[in-house]
C-alpha cells in the first residue's frame, strides 16, 4: 500500500528516476495528508497559554515537548498524537561499516577550532584529508592529526582562473578544490569527494523520516550508484532543509547543480574556476558537455547556511560586498541559462536547468541491476541501542 501511495504522486520524470534506483536501499516517501480536523485555541495572555501548554504536555503527551520547532510567537501548532521523532533513531551497520572507496577532501579556512565536517566524519570513523593554507597549518595541527592535513601549494592560487580578469586577488575555495582533484588522481583514484567544512551531519531519508547515519556506508552506496553509469560526471547529497519530511521527493534528481558535498569523476575535462558560484559553474559545464549530474535525496547533508558560521569565505566575500557580484559572475559565465533578480533586499541568480533534461544516464553494458532493494547492511535502531 505504501508503495502505491508513493507512486501516485510521481510524474513521468520522477518515475524514470525511481526506476534507476532499483537494487539500492529502500526509499518510500509520500506527501503527508493535511489534518482532517484543526482546532484553534485562543489565549488572553501569555500566562494562560503557558498553563495550557504545561497541562496538555503532562496529560496528553506524556511529558514530551508538544509545541516544538520554528513557530511564530503568536501562532503555535502541534499534532496529536505527536509524530515519532527521527532523532530517536540512527542508521547503524549490521556487520562492518563500508567506508568510501574514493578519498574525501575537506577544504577549510579559518575553522580550526569549530569544524563541523571534520567532527562529523571523525564520529563516523571515516578517513579524510583536510586542505588548508600554509599560514594556518599550525592552527589546524593543534586540533587534528598532521597526517590528515594537506597544505595548499601556492601555485594553485597563482594559476587559478578567477574568470573575471581584474586586480582582485581573492580566489575563493577553487584552488584548494583543484588541488584535491589532482591529489586524488596522483593516488590512482577515478573519483573523489570534495566537502565544505560546515556540514553538521549526514542523514538518510526514508519513510518520511530523516535519520542520522553513523558510518560511511551512505557514501559507499553513492559510489556504487554512479559506477553503474558511463556518463555521470558529478554527484552529491541534497540539503536536508530542502527535503521536508512531510513532502514527497524523487529518490534522485538528474541534471541539477551539485553543492557542498560532491562526488566528482576525475577524468572529465574540467576544473574549478571562478571567484564565486564555482559549484554551479562546474555543474553547468558538465551538463553542457552532455554528461549527467545526479543529486541524492535518499541521502542528505545537514549544512550550516552560508554566512551563519564564521570562517570560510564569510568574512572575505559576503561581509564586504553582498551577493551582487556572486550572481553577476554566474550570469556572465552562463548567460544562456542564468539571469539575475533583486528581491528580499538582495541580489539573486536563477538558473534554468530544463534544457538539460535531454541528458539521460547511460547504464554500463556489464551491469545487471537486481529488482529488490539492497540495504548494504544499514539497519535502523533506536539511538539508545548505541554501543550494544
């Protein structure tokens, strides 16, 4: 029944994407129905509301917090009974965890003390390398093993294509990302992972629940997925904020921008460029070449929003100049599919990905895909079972 409900909400493109997920971990999500009955309670003052809240919390919700989440001060809501919290659960591995095949690189600047991605990967026991500028090496070395640190060679900054030819010496993270690319090739890898340094957690979305993962198996599964095909140039995890648990989402989305947590094929004829929006630019050049990108909704990254965490490029770019140059560069790079607009007191860019719908993933001839789901050893348990 659940699969039938899920299928009802899929359009032709989404069904195409679902068919390409066969043999991968289970993925069922439905558009949750609206409430059949809504009751409104009115309170003359804050004191009456607090008394009501504590009373229903004690007698109806077994002490659980019922008015939770980002809600307006004068407008609250809660489901009865409460929906089960995904935070109670974790995805563990039935036998041994499967770490990624390909190297993971974190590009970091000014975040040696508080570095969410590093902390997350270490908790998940996933090996990684962090690329830092030489001037900050000693600061980072105080908080992590030196063998996990790579110093960005200066030549990558000097030779970097900032796209705009001007006197501005700022490069953004592109040089370090190019160094990661070359370093991966030097170690004999066909792909590599590139991650921003402000990712708080990695989650799996299934049955309308976003649950944190405790190992690198999710990255291994993503690798196995892209290796099925001959023409995928880039893949990555969607943001958890863009996949509300109450909504239906296709398991993957082909041919869109990939950002922050990227799996990149090493032999594609591109490199990072541009001072701004280098992630969107790389994705567009890959798609314009006729190759595909794939964004996973089955696996997600919970990431700090740009400009909400100090370090990185916040001070160097956004604090000083806002978003106009950032948007303008992308329009200059890709005027055929990009445009600018001003709303909500800031400049925005908009990209039309529709022309790339003709790019279809091509299955390798030697690949046989099973019909049944494959959990790759991932099992869902209550968080309290940890360590048992």
